[in-house]
């Protein structure tokens, strides 16, 4: 029997964690350094926060196998905010943002609203991701060309400035960046298991040494500060905190979305439970520690987490090992960075950015509905012309506006009793054939956004004086609130003023309670409100019997179908 087969389960798990941790560290260390540069920080900031925050997140979070360090999209937003505050030290901006993100995420978790991020549509996220990926590439253009350019929150301005000095570009710098990007984008088409960032970093470093690129004018990263604790406070901490509270919320939402999405995906792969609220607490604690050591906001890394999963990790030890190796890389390997070309890190950033968008999901959002396509395109464009934190809010705002536009249009479906006593759908009756009794089956939300449309559509039908009794079947109505209840109350009173009546049939306990508490049930008449029962159609039949008695007829009730207001697709 081989030693591997003879090992105990605990020994095998430990061996798997060590192997996975080492492999994931090769993947994550160059990423953490490169992403810190996107945030406007030095590469050492990525390793410092990857160590401190990574250990805390590994021990306190819900997921056992996810890896937490600097994140591409989060760092892109942080970099945009840094450039929008030129009067503050970039490290101070990052520290304040990390502190705010910690507060927001702790609040999300402790208030048990960790799933709040699910209310941000996928179209917003995909539009933002594509825009952020493009901005990440554009932000690296000056470093890739080897020229000085204007630093501005809008990457387009920086690119224009860099292109204006294109005559000064350094071909060696451009070549190193192109090689690093190609070593990530090319092999990524065939395998996502390899630590491509590490391969690219080593290859470019060897190339720089072999051809003495530093002597040819190629900029090097230089020796990294060997400090695991380097906080930088702004001159006026209170003023900076108040100024950055709003932008930090956008960072926190994006970090939370990334953490919950990746955490759920990893848990699903391992058939494990995932608690988003606990994860938010763990991420909040990690960002608090990251702020204390002078880092940047962090979140769960998609690439690092799946590298850890594919590497065979079994427990939290692998994630802790990755974090510890980041700290060791900074403590004992900082001198080696003297030979790493800056363009290599820029090329790694570009290569990773080019693999970020999920084009299948982008196509799905563009093709699903017109609203999804508009939201995705608008968020993408906003990310190019606005600071990224505002682009997120712009996309969310537009998404909510389109949702409310749809939600304001509940529709009215036709039901008519048949010979067997059941109800069937029929076509709209011809004009001029109104019955004394009209049955309207309501479906959809009856909250404040829908109240006006509901009132207008129902009253349009009731304008015909031959309609004596209106029966509203609310069995499928949802989310009635005070505004919706007041609209029903106004309808009832207006009909009663004409000597006519309104009946509510199939009222669920939720709807019935709101009608009673708001006073709408009293306006309608308690005897005209029929609660839903175990028999789905019983309340409707009783309501029709009552309606015919009030109308003084035995005629078949007139029913209206598909009076749905036109809205966005």
C-alpha cells in the first residue's frame, strides 16, 4: 500500500490543502499586485491587504474555500474614485473607502440583508463589468506605451493624453506588456487551471534580465516596502470620511455582489450551504483589518477561489495558506520586485481584463428584453463617461425605473361562467354590449406604482352607465399597499355616488387585512368583500350571486379580457 493510500483522512485533507494553497498563491500573488495598481496604489498594497484581510475572511466567512484579496472590478471603482480626488493621497482614499466598506458590509450582515444585492439586475452587472473591463485596459495605456499621461478619473482623457505623446512610446515597454497579456489571453482559451499570471510575471522578469531592459529605459517596479502595516490617514479624516461615504457605498455594493455571487457558486460546486449574512460579516471584518493595515477594499476573488477549488482544497487552511504566502512574498520577496517591469504588471492587468466579460451572459441580456438591453447599454456607456461609482448607481436607478414602469401595469383578464359552473376565458365583448354585472380578474402588483393605472383602467370600463355592479377578483393580486387601497376606496365611493356598487372577490388574508385597516373595506361595504377560501372559485361565485341581486338581474355577467395598458417589453 502506498503512503498516500495509507494516510489518514486528516492527513490527506492537509496534503490537499497545502497543494491547493501553493498553486492558488501562484495565481493570486501577481493578481493582487496588479489589481492594487488599478486602484492607484503600489503593488505592495495588494500583498499587504491580501495577507491581513485574507486570513480574517478565510476564518470568519461562510465559505470554506473562497479566496479574498484585491478584486478587479472593485479596484477599478476605487481607482476611479482616487482620480476624482486629486487633493488626497491615493493611499488615504483607499483606507477611508476600505473603512466605509467594512461598515456597510457589517451592516448588511448584522441586519440580515446579505441578499440585498439580488435586487440589482444582471443587466446592470453585465453592463458594468464590460465597461469596467474596457476602462481597466484603457487605464494601462500610458504604462504600456511607456509615456507620461494626464491622470484623470475619466480613462478616455488619460488615453487621449497618452496618444498625444505616442511619438515618445518605448517599443521595449510595449513589447513586454504585449507579451504578458498574450501569455494570459492565449492559454486561457484552452485551460483556466494554470497560474497564468505567475507564468507571465516570471517570463517577463527573465526577459528583462536577459536583455537588460532596465538599461534600455524600461521602468521597473523597484523594491517593495517590507511593511505589513502602512496606513496613511488624510489630513482631515472626518471631512474625507463624509466626502467618500457615498462613493464607498457603490464600492460596498459591488464588493458584496462579488462576494455573494462567487460564494454561492463555490458552495454549489461542493454541495454545501452558504450563508450570505455570515459572509457579509466576514467580508466586513476583512475590510476593517485591511483598512487598519493601510490596504484597499477587498472582496472574494473569482479566479483565486476557483483555482483553490480546482486545486483540491478541503478546508479553510488552504485560504489561510494563500494569505500567509502573500505576506511572505511581501516580507522576503520585496527585493525581487526590483527586476519586475512595470509593463509586465500592466500587461497582466490587460490580459485578465480581457477575460473578465462573460459574453454569453452579455448576449443573453441584450436579447432577452428591450429593457434589459437598454439597461446594459446605458450602464456600459455610463461607466465610460462617469466615475464608476456613479455609473453603478445610474444603472441601478435606470433598472428600477424600468421595473416600476412595468409594475405599474397590472392587467385585467376575462373570466366567464360556463355551463358546468366553472370559469373560462373569452374574447372581449363587442362595443355596446355591456352587461349590468362586470367581472374583472386582476393579476399583478397593486402597490403605489400601479394604483393610478388600476384606477384609470377600471373606471374606463365603468364609464358605461349600463354597468351597475363591478366585481373585482383579487385572488392573484399582490403587494397591495395604502395607495392601492385608497384607489379602490375612491372607485367604490364614485360608483356608490351613481347608485352603483363594487364587490371584491377572492381577497387573500393579506389583501383583506389591508382593506380593513385602511378603511377601504368600509367604503366598499363589508357585505361586498368576499375572502378567498379553500375552494378557488367559491368566493367568485358568491360574489356574482351578490352582484346579480344588487343589479336586480339574472343576466350572465359581462367580463373584460386583456385590458392591459401598453408598457415596455
